[in-house]
C-alpha cells in the first residue's frame, strides 16, 4: 500500500466526480479490493450491510451500458429549455468505457430480515446505508489516486438486467472507477456554468430551520485551492 496516502480531510477536499480524466489504464485488483473493503466498512442500519458490488470489466458490457446512458442523455437534453440545453451540451456525464471498470452498487431491502433495527420508522435508512458505502468507496479511491464517477442516467430495470441482479436487489449506482491523470479542483457542473455550489453558512441552521447561517464563517483548511495530481 502506498505510504503517502492522504488524510481524510485531504481526500474529502480532493474528491471529484470524474468523467474526462481517466487514463484508460484499469485499476489494479489489489487497489480495487482495498477500495471495496472501505465501502464494506460503512455504517449500516441494524448492521444490515444491504449493499452488493458487481465489478464490470467486460468491454461489451461497458459499451452496452454507455450506449444506454447516451440515449438517456439525449432524452434529458431534449427536455431542456433551449438555453439550458446549450449549457448542458458540452458537459460529459460519464466515463464508462474510458475508466475500464464499472462498479454497480445494489441495494437489498430484505437483507437483515424483517426487523431491521433502526429502520422501522424511516424506511429509507437501508438506502442511506448503501450510499454511505459509496461515499467510503469514493473517498478511499481518491486517497489512492483513483477517480470515481457516479452515473445515474439509466433505467434501473435495464441496468439490473444487464448485470443480472436478482429480483429484490435494485441498482443504486453505476460507478466508473479508474486511475486519473488529475483531479479537477472545481466540479465540472460549476466549470461549465450548469450550477454552482452554495456556501456552508447557507446550509447551516441554528436551533430552527428559519435561522440561517452564522455571522462569520470560521476558516476551513479543506477548501480547494490548487490543482493536485494523484
Ligand atoms: C446520486 C448522484 C448521482 C449522480 N449522477 C451523475 C451522473 O449521472 N452523471 C454525472 O456526470 N455526474 C453525476 N453525479 C455527480 C454530480 O454531478 C457531482 O457530484 C456534483 O456535480 C458535484 O461535483 P463533485 O462531485 O466533483 O464535487 C451524481 C452524483 C450523485 C451524488
């Protein structure tokens, strides 16, 4: 394992949704396993671990999924008002073939039996757990210099059939995973003028939701300021 892996704050700061920066080299098996191990260590409601990971490397499967996603991209673009369609057009939304590896993350609502501790009143906690596994994977990959791109332009039924998910397991994500030549410092959707982020002070509320923000934002050491090579 690399001696110069990043601290968790550095990984959080560096992490990007990667589409165009994959080198084309596949991620090696040992690294992939460490990343999947990080995902599998995520917290989960009732310790149910409701996730599964299908690793896809077959070029024909990657191509089939990329073609499906391309169709969904066109559908989305065609439904946009003309001005938004123009902004959207140059934005790349996936690196399915270039990354060389897809990880399909499945969610099994039945995992953990009928009485999942903590899920009785909040039905979605199983899906939340699965998404936490994805975030663990994403940060671990970043620490390894491996890019991850989340693709959600798909019909769940198509993807389930493509990778043979059994009934009851639904896909939550297709993750493009592979080495990158750099991590962008600014999210693509900001760089291309689709949507910018908002400051933390707007997201933080005190005591009640109506009381937004804080008078002055304390300084943070994890703001992205420079280009960092993996
Ligand atoms: C649930 C989810 C689905 C997403 N689906 C896509 C997608 O289909 N295509 C894409 O290019 N990015 C997708 N993204 C990535 C977001 O666009 C990205 O996280 C956001 O623009 C912020 O950029 P950053 O991740 O580089 O900080 C998705 C992210 C999440 C969390």
